């Protein structure tokens, strides 16, 4: 079974990148800098699969939502990286696929990649061969290391070495072997990701409970890690999607003092309430509170505790926009 071959070295330097980009049918291509561009590929059709062994200079690969809708391509790419890193942005998450990693991309979903000088084997697999066997998981953007991913990387190298000596009658068996190993690899990685997410949710709950119990204390990354016996990386990972741990602490402090200001039985001064929830600097507290709730703490307390007298007329009060924004924040 002989491959298709592509090598930019046979092209004039000015045409090397455009020649390479013209063969990357599913992505809009870009590159850092200019000048010569080195890329070599061997590509096989193995039953329903397309297998590409590729070495290429750094480039950007972008698949927009508009392109997804326009070209209706319907397969997965499963890429094993032997050398080089790919910075990947999928579904509002960013991650890095390094050497020894497996990266999965769904051509029905948008993505963006900035890829270093890379040595990889890429599988194009029709959707029906994978999706029905993935137990409802969405693998788009999945990056896997170790375990069966390593076995798959070694197997793909061996397959590409052997394909020139393989007859067409053997393609069905090779396709079945590859797809079965890919499915098992993805299920292993997806289940590990699900278990890791569950552990992170449990850890996030512990962190939030500790913060709520110690709002009046000095709370830092160091004190939280020491008190809970966790690493900084674990703490950062738990709250990376919600603005970080510092923002989480401030948000929970503000929610506590908001509740206290709404309590008619609470008689302490605003300054005392601020100190009790971790805001020793009244000026800083007032600025943060106003930015969050749209009004000063004293005004918020007055409106919360005396609704009939404090409720402004929407037609005449210049404060209405601030109050309206505060109400929307409250219900969220």
C-alpha cells in the first residue's frame, strides 16, 4: 500500500507555505514570520480511515464556527504528538498538547491551535465509527497522556512503518484494530477526566466551606493550602474557570456582608460588619461594594431594611439604573 507524499522542499520558497496550507482542507492557516516553510507528509487511505504522518514547521490552525457551518465536514481528528507542542483553544478552554500526548478534535466544533515544529501522526476517523462507542462522552479538545495513549502512539508508528508492505486485503483488519484501540484509549482518558473533575468539585466545596468559616481572617493562597493540605496547583485548578481563588474569596465576603446588611436584626455598624467579613479598610470595602452592587453599603442597607420608604419612583429617580442592576445581581 503506497502513500501519497508531500514535501515542500520541491517547491519555490515563496510557494512552500501556501502549498502546504492548500492541502490542509479543514482549517484556515497562518504562520509566524515568512520565508521558507518545511513540511513533509505521507498519507494513507486505510478503509474508512485517513492516516497522515506529518512533520511541519510552526503554524496556526483555525476552524471557525462559520467554517464548520459552511463545509459540513463530519469526522474526528485523533493526533498523536511525538515532538512539538500545540496550544489548543476549544469550547472556551485552553490547554497544551505536548510530546507524548494524544489530542482529539471534532470537526463539527470550532477550535484554534498554535503549533510548534511538530512531528505527529494524525487519524481522520468518520463520526459513526467513534461516537456511538464513547458512552455519551464528548471528546472534543481531549488531551491524554500515558496509559493506552502511549500504546496507541507506538502502534501508529509501527503501522505507518508497515503499511508500504501491506496489501489491500488487510486494510479491513488494520482499520478495525486501530479504531478499537482508539475507542479504548479515549474511554480510558475520558473516564479519568470525569473522575478528576469530581475530585476537583469535592475540593472546591471544601475550599468554599473553609473560606466561609474564616471570612474575617487573612485568607491567602498560602494559608488555604496549609490549612487544607493541598498544593497551589490544585487550588488554582479548582477556581481557574471562575476568575481565580482571590476573586472567589472576595465574592464570598461580599455575599456574606450583603446578607448581613439585609438583616433588620443586625445592629453593628457597617465598618464593624466589613471588618468581620475581611474588609479592614472601609474605603476599599465601599469602593468594591459599590462596584459590585451599584450603590454604597449604607444606601443598600437602607433600601433592604425599609423597602416601603426607600423604594424610588422609577420615573423620577436618577438612582433607578443602579438599583435595577443591583436587583439583577441579587437574583443571580
